[in-house]
């Protein structure tokens, strides 16, 4: 019998002393800023599931299942995003991680979940469990100092191009119902291009804001400047959104969403924000589907590109047609 077979598995049941152990293990294994870990264990752990593995009375491993309401072919499905997969160093190579993964996959299948997804650290391991890479990302690494030297950083997007930006905090202060309105706009835009994506709600956007504000960042909406309608009203159109965090002199842009082929202007907005924050480097993670050759050429300087982690997914009910849709028409940008 392997050590994996001898370990005891149980789901976290809300015990404060157990959560403290889980937090300690998280801090020891993952290189997350304290502020982010505080947010995660205060907000996310109120709603997620955590499978724990014990060797005797000692916590040896964990898997976090974070719930998302996914839009799947026009219907809402509760699915789980697998994060925080970890085994303490002294208990590795004993089959514990594999036993935990088998348990959570079996439980989700039994509960009738359509699919599960994750951002892989080791693709080959998850491939052995049946996961497939369904969503590819690119990482654009831009030297802001080089942009300034070339004098190609735009001063403002609200000129001829007709674009402007606002962070969600400012929008919420201006209009109490803005998160309801904005989540609807994002859902409508995503539905035009994708059949599977996380359904946006005001709570989703609020959580998104908290996630990034604790890391010296925020969430930014990029708007196409208003068009005058026949009745004299001005119509604003959402061009895209992105979130960002700042560490030292580098801005990291994630959750990059561009609608109606406005990718250039959303990227322009990120570049301008990085310059105004006195960052010397900008790293943008975006869907491979957003990428076009113009992005590499538009700034007039070299843009270093690397493959991102992307997302892998597994159909829990063995639905081949669902996997095809995940490959061809899905959008993922969740972080935790």
C-alpha cells in the first residue's frame, strides 16, 4: 500500500484552527504577498471547498475548489476552478497529490458538474488525468523606459481616437448601479464571441476589485467616447477591461478583455497607466485570440513575447462536444 493510499482525506468544515493551519501551509509553499493571502483567506475561503490530506494528525496536502457560475452554451453552470494544489515537501512523491485529485474529480463528477478548469504548473501531470489545454495565453513584456525614449506613449486616449479610462472605484462612486450595468455589458460582449465564460455579476466585479486593490492595483474599464444619438443623448461603449497589480517598478496586467476589435486601445490604456504610475516595465497577459501582428508593431519598439500558462479543462461527464467548445469558443481569465 502506497503512502497516498494511507493518507486520510477530509473537506474543510470551517474550523478556525484548521484554517490557520491551511493558511500557514499556503504561506510556506506559495510566494504570494501577505496582502493577497489575507484577502484570499478572508474572502475566497468563505465560499470555496478545500480538500485536506492528513498523515496521522498532520496536515500534508490540500486542494482548493473555487466556485464560478459559468455561462455554458447559454445556460448557467456551477463549475470549480482548481487552485492551491499543494503537498508539503516532506510528503511529496508519495501519491498524496494524485489521491487528492482523484477524490475531487470523482466528487465533482458525482455532483453533476459539467467541467472543471485550472491554470497548470505542470501540464504533463494534468494531461495524465485527462485535462486538455483549451485556452492559450501570451505574455507581452514591454520596456516602458524604451517607449518614453521613443516618445510613443500616448498622453491621453480621449483625443482623436475617442477613448477614455476609468477605474471601477471611481465609476462606482459616480453611479451606484454601475457594477450591475457593467457586468451586463461585459456578459453581452463575451456572448458575441464565446460560448463558455464566467458569468459576470456585480459581486464578481467587486471581488475582482478587492483582489487587485490589495496588490496596489485596480480594475480599469476602457470606453469608446460617446456617439451623439438622434435624441441628443450620448452613447458610451465599453471597449474593454483589464486588471493590474504593481510590484516594485513593474505593472502586471491580467484579465485583459478587449471587445469589438478594440485590443489596440485597451493595450494603449495599459501602457499609459504604467507610465503614469512611474513603472519602467509592463507585463501584459492576454488571450492568444486577442493577439494580432499589429500589437507587436503598434508601439514602435520591440515587444518580448512568451507563452503564458493558459488554462486546462476536463469534461467531468465525458462530453466530447463540450471539450470541442472549450477548445474553440471559451474565454478564461480568472486568477483565484
